[in-house]
């Protein structure tokens, strides 16, 4: 290999690996949180979690290798252009072919690697990942239904349980409804305890001390009760056909190898399946070829933007990535809908970039040396005039010192905010690209409106931005202050009497102000954004976004512990139709069951009409009373119609009141209390991350901004893993909620103070 080729390849190595690590880390954020849930809440072993992590990497690597290579070309060759080394090569007779040869060679190697991963490693990895996740999730009741909520683990079965055991596999206070959720509950099962049992590919629900209640829908006076010491119910059959391991046909196709895809594309009886197989078949070659497309478009653009620096190269790479994946995902959606041919849809992005690269390469100014700058003219001096004596610089006055400090702060903050903008933009762009690629099958299948898609990603950006804010501040501080150290500007500031602590003070103050702003946003805007995001996500997945009548669920858990059911409702008249009410004692034994034709809100209570009521003693019927009208205490219509929201969808005071109410009722509230503390602890991480990054920025800054990015990734991964696992330990009660939420802040805060005090200034 020629010396020039080796030198060019060495310029690509550093930016490539750092870009690869950065992009992969952004994709790993949610995966780490998900695996922490498996490890802590679901008692999965370290081997199982490590297996899931390894199986999750291939699909990420397939996406991040072309992105990282584009960044390496723009940054590496852009550095050569900025330092006029490309001009020196051309002046020595080195043509453009010598510049393209090593870059295209590297693109060929990476394309073959991506092709191998996509066609040999990824299909079996996807299959193993789906089955491993289904089997591990099936052993935990948390995956089936959360405590004190109603879910359908399979059609015709609605499950509710009062509380979960610490191991996540057994639970107490079970209420099971057999029949469609919207129909009147004629057959229900009440059990004291239950566990999950996985036998082969079947998931069973074992009930202990269960009682089956059956009422004749034609004659409500006829009621039958059967008691069982133990009872078994099938919740899920083979994984892939049930909600526990739901894998769509498109996902199954993505797990097929080339030969299987070819057979499916030509022999499948369904036209949609054949079209999806053709799309996937073309994509298995189009995405690896992206390395070539990025190389051909990156080489001339890197030289054209040589004066913009690494920031311009980074921003340009983001723009190209966005254009490429918008073409790819939109084309995939149109191809699955039959609007364009699969081949054209999958190769349009590569063809577009090749055209851009050809136009950029043919521009004559991109290969022309810049016009040499004219040297500055000296100001003529009169004959006989002596040079002005050099006087010592007077010490600045206090007011002048304040002005200098203000200029210094603006100078530092300008570099910090420019780095922060690039980090945020890259993370958000990559998150949207990957999330859209994950939902493209659902979009093609369910045909949601463009308003639903745009609305989802508008609120998705806000949600993911709040999650990555601490890591963005960490990287921006490392890059912004590291640039000062690289250019020896920190030395100049110290020579002028400005310490490194004073130099980093504006960044710390801005991060502290950002923490207050983040808390305010999480308190007033984030809950609404999470609710709207869930609403639009349900539209994308084809789920119901609203229910029949009052509320969006047929089942409702009242504040006094009663369980209500209604078939229909009229929100404007505050009326429920075909109502059933189940009352339990403190031991979750059924003590009364009431049913009525309709119920209307009477101001202080519900007025039930044309119904019956049956009392139970030791779960045996002791009395049956039909009635025409009867008042029953209950929650107002506003509460009945409201759907229980996740902690992320609630404000601080709402979550605090819910936690206090459940704690007073004797229910475990560890997860809610941890979420409550996290609402304050997470924004407080912003100044801590800036404080931690400042001393490292001045230590590694002389090695360049890329070294700062690498160090930031290591610190970010450590912070993310610590926060994820400690928070999950608080959810299951292994740690006090305050300790679980604030431990990462305390640990990294102490480390930041230690390194800051040891920093030489």
C-alpha cells in the first residue's frame, strides 16, 4: 500500500471508531434501560441479560457502520483540507484518483462486512432475540399486566391482580374474567394466589384457592359457585401467535435468510407478503451499498467544505444521513403499499447520493487550489519617526475586569452551545431515524394519517430530548472546553489570571439553569407530551385511542377498591350501561356483586336501575336482592372516565398524591416513589455532568475533540448503567426510593468535586 493511501486511511480510523461508538451508544440507551428491567425486576440472570445485549447489537451495527463511515470521510478528509494538505498533495502531482482509491477500498471492506452481518448474522440473531425475549418475559407477570390494571394476555381472558411478589413471578389477589372484555362478566374467577409456569412454548397460569363465579345471563337468580384448591389456565401457546411473543409477518420475514426470502417473494400466496419479501430482499443489498454511496458523496463534499471545520462536517453528515434514511424508510412504506416497485424504493436513496457525489466531484472549484491571500501591508512611517516605545500594560480596573470576564464567558459559552447543538441534533436525528425504521411496517399496514405520524414524532423528540439532556451536557462540556485546551487558549487565560475553575464557571451556571428549565419542562410539558405521544402511537399501531362512552376502558378500579365494569356509556349524560360492581374485603375476598341495566350520576352517588345484588359469606352466596333503583357510592364520572396514567404522564403533585393514597391503602409504592424522586434527580444531573466533564476536558483536550467524545461516551455509559440499575432496584424495593434515585447524582457529584479540586490551575 502506498504511503499516501496509508496516511489517508489513518485519518479515517479515529473518526470512524468514535462515530461508531457514539451512534451505537445512542441506540443502546433504551436497550440498556430495558435490559436493566430484565435483570432487576424480572430476576433474569447475568448470562441471560448478556445474551440479549449481544443479540441486540447486530441490527444496531448494520445501521451505525455506514453512518460512522460517512462521518469519518467528512471529518478525516475535511481535516486534511482545512490544513491545506490536500492542496499540497495536488501540487505534488497527486490526482483525485489517489484520494478516491483508499476511501473506496475502505468502503468495499465495510460494505462486505455489513453484507455479511445483514445476510448471515442478523437473521438468526433476530430469531434468537425474539424467542429469548419472549421466553424471559413470559416468566414474569410484569410483562403480562401491571398490578391493579386490566389487560388481555389472550383473547377472551382479562387479568387483574392486586399485588406482585418481590420475585415478579407470583402474585396475590387475582380477579380473572373469562369472556370478551366488552361483554357482561357472567363468569369470573377470584383466587388468593397465582404463579406462572413455562412448559415448552406454553405459558400456564396456576391459581391456588380459587373460586369460580357463574351467573345465568337469562335468569340472574341462578348463580353457581365452584371452589378449587388449585386450577390451571393456558395464557399463551407457541410464542409468536400471542401477545406475549407477538411477531408480525413482516418481522418474521426480516428474520429470513436470502434463500428463504427468495422463496417467499415468489411462492407466498399473499401479495402483500410477496411484496414485503421483495422489499427486504432489496434492502439486504441496498444498505451495505450505502458505504459506497457515502464514500462517493463524502470525498468531494469534504474538500468543498474544508474551511468549515469539524463542526460543519458533523452537521453535513447529519443532513446526509437524514436525507438517506428518509428516502429509504419512505420508499419502504410506499413499496409495501404497492405505490412503487420494491427495487426502486430501496435503491432510490443510493442513486440520489451517487448523483449528488458525481455533481460535487465534477465541480471545478472543488479541485482548484484557493487563491493565495495577499500579505497585510505595513503602515508607512514617516522618515525620522522613531518607533513608539513599548510600555507595560496597566492592570485593568475592576469595571474593566468585569467586562473582560463577560467577554470571556461569552467566548466559552459560544463553544459550549455550538457543541451542545451538534450533540443534540445528532442524537435526535438518529433516534428518529431508528424509531421510524422500527415502525415502518406498522405504518404500511395500518395507514395512519400524516397528522398522526408528525404528531407522534413531534412529542417523541421532546421526550427523547429530556432523556439525553444529561449526556448532551456532558459531551458538550468535554468538547467545548476541550477545544480551548487543544488550542492552548486555557494557558493564555491562566496567564491573564483567569483560573480553570473560573473559565468553566459559565458552563456550570448554564447547566444549573438548564436543570431548573428541565424540571419545569418535565413538570408542565412532558406529561402532556407523553400522553399525546401515546395517543398518536396507538393510531400508528392501529389500537383504539378512545373507548365506548365514558372512558376508554370497560373495566375500572375505584378508589375504594371496588371493580366496575360497563359495556357502554354516554359521556354527555354521565350514564353507564350494563354495569357490574364487585366489592372485596381486605383479604381480597368477594363480598358483594351488583349488576344493573344502567347507572347515572346523581351528584353524590351513582343511581343504579333495574338490577340485582348478591352478598357472599366466605365466598358462599347468602342473599339475593333484585331492585328497581339503588344508590351506590362511587367515584365521580371524571374519575371513572380517566385512564390510569404512567408516572411519566403525571405531574409531580399528581404522582405524589397517588403515591400517598396507595401507601395509605397498604399497597407497595416503591416504583411510584422512585419515579417521584427521579422527577427531581434526573434534571439535577445536568450540572453534575458539566462539573464532572470540566476537569477531564482540560486534561484530554490537547488530544483533540475526538478524545473528549470518546471519554464522554465512557462516562455516559457508566452514568446510564448506574442510573438504570439503581432505579430498578428502587422499583422492586431493594433500595429506598430516595437512595435509588439520588445515588447516581451523589456518586458522580463526589467524583466531579474530587477531580475538580485536584485540577491544576
